[in-house]
C-alpha cells in the first residue's frame, strides 16, 4: 500500500498507533513461510490487545516455522471512512497486507454485539460476506472465541468455526490450509475431523436445526499448554493494560446464570511453580508494570494466598503491581488485598435476597457479605462497587428491594465501623440474559419494557441512600444480546440487514443504532419474540448439536433445583457429575 | 541522575506523550535498570521529558532525565536500553549529571526539516520577515496569532524546508506553520514528512544546542 497516503491518513485520525503495529516483541514476519494467517478481532485495538486468547494464538502460529500470523482489528469509524475514501482495502498491522491476500483469517468473537463488526471488516477488505460466495481465491475464514458457544447466528459467514479451546485446533487447521490450498472442499472435509471444528456447510439439518454433533475442543493439561513468553507490548494504553496470568480454566462455583462457568469446564489448573516461572518471564520480556491473575474466580485457586505471596514477592521489587481480579465474596480473603492500593473493592452479589441467590446458586450468604465488608472497612476501603443482575428467573420486586436493603446495610456498617459517612457505593445492574449451556438456557428473557421498569424501580429505591451511584444496562442492547446468544441460522440475514442499515460497534453506547436493528428485523420478517421466549426442556435447541461435555440432562436437573430454590455446592467438595470430564480429566477435587 | 538524548521515529512517532512515559519505563524494566519513584499514595517514576512533541512528528533530538535507584555506568545504561527498546526509540547518548538540566523549562527553540516531493519556492523564506498571521482552532475557538517573532529562521534548500521555531513556553507548532505555508504558497507539506533535528536552550551568547549545553553542565 502507498506509505505516503497512509501517513497522511494517520495524521487525520484519533490514536493512529491503533493501525500500524510496531509493538515490542513483534516476531519476524518474513521467514520463508508457506501459510499467512491474520487474527482478526471485531472491536478496536485497545480491546483486542487486552485479550489473552489473541496473544496465545498469535504466538502459537508464529512459533511454527511455516506459518506467519499477523493481526487486524476493527478500525474506528474515522479511520474506516478514510480507507473507503481512499479506496484502500483493510490491511494487517504488521506488514500492511490487504486482508484478502491472506490464506487464513481467524476472527475472535468475544461479544454477540460485535457481529456487525465482522461484516464491517469483511466489507472494508472487499471480501464477500457469505462463505458460499467465496472460493479458493479468498482466505479461509474462521471464527472462534466464547461467542461460538452458539455459532449459529453467524455460521453462514464462516468456512469453519472452532468450538472451545483454540490452541490445538487452530494450528491443525492452519497446517491443513497449507496442504489443501487449492481445494477448499477437501480442506473443509478434512478439517471437520478435528475435534472442536464445526463446518457450517457440511452439516445436516432437521427442522431448521443442525443435528451434526460437534465436540468441543479441550486443552487437557494447562501446565504444559503453550503460552506466549514474549507477548506483544502495546504502544498505547489498552483497556486491561496488564500482563495476564491464567491460573485455571473452568470454575468450581456453578453459578446458574454463568455461561463461561459451564462452557469452560472441566477445571484445569496450572501448577503454581509454572505460574511463578511465567510471571518472572513475562515481566522480564515485556517490562509491563501490572500483572493480573486471570480466571473465572481466581480466589478459588488452590493455595491462592501462597501463589499471590510468591508472585508479589518477585513482582514488587521490580516495581510491578499485582492485581487481584474477579473475587467472589466467599473466597475474598482480606489478607490477599493487604498492602494493595485501597482504592476500591468490587463484589458481585448478583441478587439482593438470599432466596434469589439460592435460585441462581450464587452461594454467598448475608452473613458472608457482612463479614467481608466489615473486614474491608477495617482495612480502610472507602469505595465499594457492587454488581447485580435484574430480570433473573423468579425475581420479584421484593428481591429488588433486597438490593437496596443490602446497600443501606453496607453503608450503615461502614458508618458504624469508621465513624464517618464518606463511603462511596457504586451499584451497577445488568439485565440478565439467559445463555446457552446454562441451567437457565430454557428461561424466557425478561420483556424489554419490564426490564427498564425494574431498573428504574431500583434507581428510585437507591435514591434516598447517600453516597450511592447507580448505573444500569440498556434494555434494548440486552434484548439484542439475548436474541444473538440464543439465535439460529435465520439470524444471519438480520445481522447483514442491520449492517446495511449502518449498524456497527453495537456494543458501544454512542454507536448503538436501535432503529437500524428494528428495521433489520422487520425487513427480514424475523420476530424477536421467537428468540427470547421460554423453551421447553424437550425442545431441540439451535446449539444442542454442540457437545460441551456438560450434559443437557445435568443442566435440566440444575434448572429444576433452581426453581425449587435448592443450591448445589461447589465442586471443590464433591464431584456433582456434570459430565464435563468426558473430554479431559477434571481437577475439581483432585487438587 | 542520568540524562539521555533519544530518537522517536518510524512507528514510534505515533506514541502519544503520555504513552511515551510508559514506553520508557517498560523499556527500563526490560533492561533490568531500577529507577526511583516518587513517594506517596500513587508513586510515579522520576522521569522527565522535554516539552511534548506533536503526535505524528518524528524526532532525532528528544531528551529525558531520570533518577536511578542504583549506580550504573552511562555507557552500560545506553547499551542495555537500546538492546530492548521498541523500534524507533533509540538512545543517542546518555550521561550522568549532578544538576537537573530542566529540559522542559530551558528549551527555547527547535530545528525542523520538512521534505517536499518537488522543489519549494524560495519566497517561503520571507514569511519570517514580515507580519505573519496564522489561524487555528484552539479548544473550539478560532484564534489568530502573529507568529513572525516565533519563526527564528526559515530556509529553503531545493525540496527541503529548514525551520527554526520557538519551543517551550513561547511555542510555535510546526503543523500550524506548515498549514500557513501550504495556503500561501500552494504547496503540500505535512508532519508525515517532517522531523525535529535539534533543540536549543538560551545560552549567554545566543542559542546553544542542548548537546553543547549538557557538555557545559558536566563541567
């Protein structure tokens, strides 16, 4: 591409460093490779470069002698406009190669509301949207990531989809692509034999639902799994501006609303010694100043205190701060946060009453909350952030009152302990979305109007409490997310229609175009109600063809228990037989 | 205290001033060089730069000073830094100093070089000799400014424009001057083909190149 032209464009746009690469640790891009791949991310640089999965896959492919892997992220509309104006096809960060010239494009789909961005990128690259309209002269286009728990809404746009852990499957696909460069059909057939690979064009349908079983890919041993020793160091500030240590995959907790908690089972821990080695290597090779422990519930890691202590001891003398993320109230250990900056603590009780917390299996009690808060306040914490969900199954207005009561109680506790009233409580409420592969996958999504009513009701309830700031999610966005999460193949045309109506960056409130989506549904004759309705447990669901290990029978059992208000204990104590260990051993109780 | 002269070229010219601080700190940590932090609630590294370079302008004459937590030879410092620095950011020299050279406060002028694709009209040189008014938008307000006093010299050499402009508290941004030149002389000069090549402090006998100034400080 014309470098002079690019330089001129870069000076016109916000944060030009998003588009040019040049980060420290960029691997060699010319090495006599026979396959060129690009990892694509359907959001901007700052979000993409906060993602650990991207760095892992980038490293795996670039470590292979015959593969080179570059990156391309969604350009912010200012840059996209300049590309279109200058007739410049979307290009990679590293060598500025147009996307259409690659052998493979691998899209990481992290969020249902970034689906239009996938189309935006294909459009900017001059690549046809539908897989059926592309032949060998176009790159093999793959999707992966958490949203592919139910890939159906965007399946028609992809040649292949990786379900589950991408480490092994993505490399195998890349090697096949090298072998079958001139025969797409043979490539697809061969790839469909790899565990975790779903080929949308090769499956059988019954009543509009795919019935060709696809098994989730699972990395059996996390300790020996590859991790990037020299991850890229962004030149600009990114959203999660820190090194990430992945402690384990899976989760012990079994919160019934949490897709990740079921989807990423079985539990696989990385050994402590390995984690400490990784921390040292990552700090030395990147020089970054923060290190985060990343997992679904890091506090549940066996001997977490010991791990945090060892890592802090090696990080602190080098001026590196250790961040403790996603602590569950019950696993929160005040000892862990000693000496950390007392800026604020974040907790997610999710529901305001014990009854509703039992329904969702968030196994924390009012007593736990009191105890933890009391400990936090004696440490000197002055800001508390609380996350709740509204619209949970069986929720009543009494449960919402419970949230306000809890907030009041926390404030009173603070005043009693600290003898001052300057506590700040930030309350954030998200509208619950029933996701596939959870015990709530059959539940109806709360009606859009009712969702807003509940948000406003809580807002009123919190108003009299001093020092509280309340924020809540957009009910229209939540509805769309529910449709996309629970959707089927028919949605592809809605997504395309929405894109044609100008919808991009739907997850960004300043870009969310409700009208564009409304028209897309009415143009295509697709009804939102069909997707957010309650489903029966004997119904064939669009994502049933995916085998994640955890059985549908188990999920149904959990659903029943939920409606009875019965909790299921953490699998730390006893294996509950969810079925996830069928692909790899579960370390739930063995560690 | 150590002071260093460095380049900010290639992709690195798109790193903003705030991100530059981080970039240098990351590089020092990779190099295994321990630096001093401020005391207090939010410790920050004791690292100081000259006044910010506009985003997108390359430079081969940037400076920083740094307080080290350990004693290290300046030559070793330079080698260790350059071995692990990001593309485009390289130290040109590093030396120990006992007194803070106060780059941000003392620097008063910079030389820039701008490359055009075709020969430039010599008339551009006269801009500095008459009243020269530029217009730009600052914080949403249209501003007019008479800048002839801030243009210390302007030379055309074939396809090159060499400009010495006021820098620091009395500052003239190169991009603003170029907009004026483009408008008045129907040329097309932009930051993309410009770079800063040296910086000056006010010496006893006129402008003094910062490199010379540092030599004097040493004595």
